[in-house]
């Protein structure tokens, strides 16, 4: 795994995008075989837990508030390319590992 700023690229590593369902809602996740841990899409988790109509805006507002309050959560965010269910393209997405997301 190589870190370039906030973006992480996984090279020569088995990388699987897995869709998990939480109460019928999809949560995209990525398995990092090297570290043996999952990374979950933050926006998908927010949508599943809050039923927000615009979870991306919810996350943006929450992230800004946490940063202003001095939270170190933003330092644990890893951006990975995940496939969009809307157009099938891969986009950089804020993810958190299992230790942080739970």
C-alpha cells in the first residue's frame, strides 16, 4: 500500500470491492489483503444509519464540524477508488477501516 497525500493506492495486492447489505442498504467496502482489514465507504455507512437524502452533504458537514472541534478523525480517512452504483465508474471515496468505523 502506498500513501500519496490522503490517497492510498494498493499495488500488487488483492483488492476486492465488496457490497455489504445493512438493513437492505448497500455499503461498499474494500478488502486489503496485505493489512487483512476492510475499508468501508463513509457515505454509504452514513446513508445506512441516518436515511439522509443527501449523505454526501451530511458527511461533508460532519467532517467540517469534527475538524473545527479538533477531532483527529480526518487523519484516519483513506481515499480509495470505489465503483459507483450510478454509473459504474470508480471514484475516490472517503473510507475508514473497521477499527475507526465501529
